[in-house]
C-alpha cells in the first residue's frame, strides 16, 4: 500500500514525462514502465535522444537547479532547467528517489521510486 501526497507525485511524473516527450528524438518512442516491489513502486520513463553522449558527471548534474546541457538549448521546448531539481526535492520530501541513467542505446531513463509508506 502506498500512502503519499498524490499531487506531489503527479508533479514529478508530469515533469519527467513532459521532458521525455519534448527531448525525444523524432520518430522514437517514450517508454513508461512500472514495477511493484516489496518496498514500493518503481516507475521508469525513458526516451531516445539522437547523438547525445552524456557522461556520469553530466548525468549527476541533471538535478542541479537551472542546469541544461548545451545541446538541449537548441532543442525544442520552453524549459528553464528547474523542473528536475524540483522533482528531486519532492522525492526527498516523500522519502522516495529519482535518478537518471543513460542506456546503451543512448536513451535516457529516469527512475522514480515511491516508497510503500511516504507521508510528508
């Protein structure tokens, strides 16, 4: 059973999903997968970004306030670079987790972990 702030969870999922759609390479799919585990729910949101090679150091910066990778400035979208930082703050408040990784196929995957009991 999950007890959490539904509105805050909606903000996080909406922000990550919007980013995935905005920055996905043309003609590719955005994937959303959920997994129920003993200690909560895991949500994976991923997309393929063309010609994007991101190192571990840059991935870690995705959650820094106002950080935007230079390549992304030329891409479509009206993003200021504050959303993912806000998402991390929300997940910390809910005692959950949000992380990002780069898949072998140059895809970006965000993992959101909502704990079984999460009451702010």
